[in-house]
């Protein structure tokens, strides 16, 4: 073994020895970051050309080795080199300039000087009898040195293999690094499979595209998981988050999230100007506990399990959720699910899903044109002119992708598809969904829909909660012959023009803007009172006995039909906003599901409603999160103890146990959900059979 190999192995052994002693010393949160005794390498202006300080000091990254637009920080992250301590500056890269200025003035400065200049805890060893005593690196610094050292080990391993057939030294070097991160032995950091990038029709991973001003760090998840393994207080006491909700979206960013932790990147928003949005502005802080983003596909730009969405974090979007939120894919799921249970009609008691044709499926497209060309269809149109809605399958929101299938739209589609002759040749994702032409209306003849909420608290295993929502009223009187969108659709985005008119003219149909906003939102109790008043229902417990069970039934079927398309990971959750309409017979019909539903309090009552709901979401998610991490920390400590006793430990067995019992979600007794939480648990696959559905699904309907 040559001197270079011996040096690398010595460094690995020293680092491992120091890290392991702290990783597994206790499962309790560590309150103080104490300096480590690491006398083998000096960090203050060491003259030794082979020292880590010399090799990775900023003076060894001159401008000519970087692109003109790269800061030292970007270069270091790109190379996997250790970076400054994010705990103290929360990732704002404006501070990197002080490093470059310092190096310009004092080229002899080294890595340790940089850590010291950022305010990192660098308490020196107190030894009056040792004039040569040097300040020691903290655990955070040492972690970063350890993590980046993988690259050098890999390079040395390749040198060894290219120069000799003897692979023993190379294998030893490989093991030397792997031993440092217990999570790697448990199978974490695998790439997210491509099928889960399904927010759009051609979605994929764009991890080379600058987004939200966030720097791409390929080692981030390894860093953050090791950081939290040591700094367990960030899990149990000091929860912190990053979010892209704008500062003026005060309900989320200012009213609710601060109750649970600290906003680590307050300058990061989805409304940043392009010069900030597309610039390397932020690095993700290591102590981030939750990533709560309005944008639903941030994981398309920062790779899950590597650059973001790490094991010891929470993320509020489930990769693969496009199967539920895309109008084309959810129809696929409904068709497939209904087909599975065609011989068990009792399992789909009641019908929640209006019939639909997918015009990019040749057989369904042809059936659609056969129907609209039929005599019965043309005769029915005379009484009810609107029979279908045409929906853009993907990429359209806020009613932009909705069209009434009126005479004009019918003629347009007949020309485009040559009256069905081009079915199969045109692959545009369009859906023709049956229009509910006999809607229940309210006191002024206004149509309404329901916005009801579903919280998928876990997909490993599947855990789903129901939450009441509210009614959204159209501000125009319903007329089934009208061709105006705002008569047929109740999307609040379509009411902007009416609110603007009320603002300018001080009123609209006798109501001020504030009165219109109050009128547009009814709670379920308001609907019950109205139906009792007009004699449509008699039971004062109608919501509890009739309406809510219907929504829950629909939720159970929707969750079951899409769950296999969700990426099975224990660190994601999602709040969905589901829209339903009600017909004159008080049947409910599922219309669509929305990821990242709007969370804006447009009036006082809605603000109170959403504030309570959001607070309860975080109450639930942090209870599961802390439960899971408690089990993980204990498990890793037990694995380390076993490895010390048994050098021939079978890590595959530990990996299998971790996958099945630790990397899942269930509540530990010390982390209960608040008793006044407003969500209702409707699915928990920790239970078996029909017990997992709390009476909402019978045993004979578990399997097709």
C-alpha cells in the first residue's frame, strides 16, 4: 500500500472515530455544539501541503478555475467541497462576498478562518500548558469535511484500480466512506423514479435549472440527515421551515407557520423578480424540518432524496400526485378502478363520478362522436343545451381549461376531429365530462359547488384525513341556456370582474364588495339551514348522517384508486382541495381535485376557517414526523451497537427491518394529535382489513 493510500485511510479512520463517538452517544437531543478533539490535522494556516485545510482552503479555488458567474460558494458545492455553516446565516449567499473579500486581502487564510469569520462555534481547546494548542473544528464542520471526502476516495479508488488488478485497497477505501453514514447502509438516497414526475404531460427532472434562487447541492440530503442525527433538537424542539408563499399571503406565512417554527429563508418567495429567481441566491439550511411550498413541482428541479426532500424532513407534495390532480389521469384512474369492481356494484354504492370520454383514447373518442351525432342527443339539447364540459387534461387551472360544450364548441370539435374520423390521430389531452344540468341552487337561484379538503398524511402506509369545506357560490343567477362561464362555473377566479365592478361602483346587484365576498362563501351548516327552511330536508342532523358520509365515501374510493401511483416514502404529505357539485336530488358529483388549493382568507369567516385547518395540519404532520424520527434515532443507535459487537453484521437484514418498521408512519404515545383537531381520520393502513377504513368500506370490497 503506497503512502497516498495510507494517508486517505488514516483520514477516514480519524474522521469515523470522532463522528461515531458523537452520533451514537445518546438518542436524546444534543443541546450544545461542542468542539471535537481532532489533533491529527491543524486548521490554522497549516504549512503542510497535504492537510485538509490546505487542500480545501478557499485560497486554492482561484477565479480562473471558476466560471465568471460562479461564486466561491457555488464552486465549492459543485465540487462537493465543505461549505460554511448554514446555522448562522440561514443560507443567504449575499454573505459569500465577505469570504472573497477576505481572501483578496489575506490569501494565507484557510478553511478554519472562514468558519470562524461566519460566527460558527469554534471554541478553542483550553490548555495553558500547551502553547501550540489549536482551536478545534466543530461537529458541523467535520461533517462537511467527511461528506465531501467521498469524492477524493472515489478518485483514489479509480487510480488504484486502473494501476493494478488488486482491488483490495479500492474496496477498503469504499467501505471507509460508507461506514460514516448509517443512512446509506439503510438504502436511503436512491433516485426518484421517472414515473413520479407526472405533474405535466412531459414532466421530468430538471436538476440543472436554477429555480427559486436555490443552489443545487448534490450532497444536501446526506448533510441534513447527518446534521439532524446529531442536532436532534431541531426535530423535537426547534422546528424550522422554508416556504415560497408570498409575504402578502399572510395567512400561511405570517399567521400559521410561525406558530410551529422559524422561517429560515424569509426572502424566498414565489413572486421574486426574475433577477433573483434565476440567480444563485440561497442554499438550503441544514436545520430545515419542513418544506412547505405552494408550487407543486419543486421536486422536479431539486432531486428528491439528494438535493431536497430528505429522510429527516417533511415535504408537502407527494411525487406522483398528478394521477389525482390532472384531469386526464384521474379519469384514467376512475375508469380502471370502476372496471375492477364491475362485478361488485355494491362496493360503489351511489355514483360519485360523472361519465367522461377521453378524446385522446381512440375508442372513447369515437363513442363520443357517435353520441353527439345521435338523434336522442340532438333532441335533448333542445331542452338542456349544455350536455358536456370540455376540459384540458393537464396544465390548465382556475377555469382556464374549461369550456361549455355548446353549439359553437360542438362545431369546432367536429371540424378538428373530422366528426370522429381523426380519433386516435389527435393526441391532445382533452376530456369530455358529463355536465350536471340539474344542479341544486340556493336562495337567489345561484349555482354552487363544494370545496372539501382531503389530507393525505402519509403514503407509507396510506393515512388519510377528511376535513369539512365550504360552498362557493356563483354570483350570477343560474340559467341552463346561458353560454356565460360564470353562470355555470363557481370558480372564485371568475368572480374577479364582479368584485372589481362592485369596488368601482360601490355595489353590484345591491351588495357591496364585502357583502359579495361574504355571500359567496357558505359553510355546510348554512346549506343545511337553507334546505331545512325550504323543506328539502327534515333531519337537523343531515350533515352528519347524509352529506359528510357521502364525501367520505368518495374520498375512500379516490384514495384507493390512486394510491399505487404515489411515491412510497415516509416524509411526504399533501392537502388536496376536492370539488363537488350537488344535483336537485342532493346527490354529490366529483368534478376535480386540486393540489396546493388556494389558502387566502377573502373574508373574516374564511380566514378563521383556514387558520384553524392549517394549524391542525401541522399538528398532525409534526406528530407523525417526531414519532418516525424517534424510532429512526433509536434504530441507528442499536445498529451501531450491534456493529461494534459483531464486525460481520448483516446490514441487509437491518435495511429490511428499517424499511418495514422504521421508515413508515404511525404515532408514538408521546406525540399525540391535539384532541380539538378538526380533521377526521378515515383511512389508516396500520390496521388490517376493513378496520383500516373505520366502517367506510366492507371486507368484501377490500379486494376486487
